[in-house]
C-alpha cells in the first residue's frame, strides 16, 4: 500500500499516522516477549479493559496448546475481535458498559473475584490482562455502596474535569476489587500482570485503577479529591472513606511478593511508531510528550499557537514537519445535550485558535476508536475548516460553549470513524505543517 503524500493528501497522511499508532499498541504484536513459562500448576486468566478481548485472543493463540488455560476477561460492548467472537477460545470474554458501569460489569467482577478465590495454590499462575477502561468495566462496589450510587459518583467525576489519576483514586477506594484487591484475592498464587497503558506516566496503579498492584494513595486522598470537585457521595461511602474501612492494600504487603508487572504497550511507543512513518515520508518529527493533560479546548489552543508559529515564522521548528502528542486531556461538561469527547473538543478549540492558518492540518483521535461515548474516534481539521463551517451556518464558538464538538464536525464530513480498534493507549494528536 502506497503511503499518502503529506503534500497532496494530508488527510490520508494523518490517518496513516493514526493507524500506525494504533497498530503498534495491538497486543498480538507485542505480548509474546512478556509471557512467563507455564507453571507447575494451572494458569488462570483474569482481566478487564477496552483491550481485554484482543489481549485474551492474543494470549490464547500464544499460550502452548498443551498447557492448561482458562479464565474470564471483561471488555466494553462491541470490543471483542470478530474472529474471537465467532470462534471463542479457552478464555471467556464478556462485555459490559463504559464509561459508566452497569450490572453486566458488576456480574463480571463478581465472577472474576469468585475465580480468584477458588483454591489457587503457590504452584498456580494468574495472568491478569489489564488495560484502560477497566475501572468502569470491573464494577464491584465496596460494602454498603450500591451500583447505582457508584454510577452516580462515576458520572459526576467524568463531568468534573478531574484528571484520570484523581478519578481512579476515588474509584479504587470505593471498590471491592480494584486498588490491588484482585491480586490479594489470588494469594498464594503468583500474579503476572500484562498492561496496556492509557494513562500519563504509565503508572500501573492508575491504569484501570490498579486491580493487581499495591496502592500508595489513601482514603483521605479520595476525600480531598471529592471535596475539590464538589462531588457529593452517599453516607455509607463517606463513612467508609472517613473511617479508613475502604483503605487499599499498600506497598510492602506480603501478598504481592513475587508478583510481576509487564508493560506490553504504551502511548510513547505508539507516538514513536507514527513518528517513524512520518520520517519515512521525508518529514521532520517533533514529539511534544505522551503525558499532556489539561482541559481539552485549552490544550487545543496551545497546540494551535505552536503550529501557527511554525507555519508563519519557522519557529521553534522548520516546516514541513509533524508535531505529535499524547496523554489524556479532560472535558469539564458545562452544558447538557452536547455530543463529543476529548478529541473533538480539543480540535474545536484548536480550529478556532488556528484562524484558518494556511498549511496546517490536524488529526486528534482516541486510540480505542471511540471518543467518549460516540461512534467516532476523533476528527480532522484543515485550513478551510472554519470557512466550510461558515458556509453551513455553523458557529464554532457556540458549539464549543455547549460541549457539542461532534455536531460541529459531523456535517463537515470531518469525523474519523474507524470503529473499535481493540486496544487503548489514549489520546493521539498529529499536527502537519507544510
């Protein structure tokens, strides 16, 4: 397949960069190097996340056919690879809701916890497949907290603008299975966790709220976060946090002795894959970082200012070039009824700030293929985005004010809609300046 030219087909070129980033994060590409040998006893597979289905499928293929293998993994609805759905293997994969948990997620978490309790010995191995999205998918509320209450807290966190590590600090302390508790249930078996990172810094205790790793954060931290964002919680949840009854297992806990955590795919690796493709097309590439956080629209404005400086003054980079970044921005939802996620809100802020700058094309998309809860991964902006919007009577500032970026880009035909990608290393942003 011929690589689209950045000069004659900038849209195709940017989409190729996105596809390269996604391909690098697929588990079948990288998992084998991280697999331990089969144990003397049995091997149990447990897991949760948007990449859970593809991780299970990859492991089933790579694990020796004559070695016992069984288990249960929960992933998002419609995130089981078609081949594994059509012909299930040794690992059962079930589906549940994301980003707000549902009863299917609770039932899956109950079953996973039960499997962890079923007579594991020191001769057994537990392979935990963990990826982003596991916080919502592994939904087992702490004692006295109902699923409905957990759903309400989760919705409030998602709308608050809290960073992912803040949200997951609260989630793990209101959970009976996250924050290291799943691994603790598996004792005395050895636990090997295979991770696909979707968080800035690739912190194992933040990814999917760290179900298999000790947690250094505290109930007091969770209470401070809830207070910071003005989020009310029910009496049982507050009592559990204030008393310390919901405290998580801490570093040094002997139940984690001998466990291993292996990172099989990261945002930085995906950015490097896209960078390699752009360099092969003859462009200079500049990676701003894989840990960029902040309000999506504001991050979009900063990226736009950088691209304009490059386009107009050749600073700090010479054109033609590609500027890449990753991380996880946030959206503080201020209006009901708007549609769109982090990527499209970033792009709308970016498009307004670019002011139709000639020679600048931008793609932003979530590597899981879903921007928030919509059917798109993100969108593309071009030098004529604002002019085309004006011709259709679309006022970008009004769409931004009501968090409605999806409905701004949809009539322009600029949405990127790959469908579920079966992996997740979070935000991908590429700015092409020619």
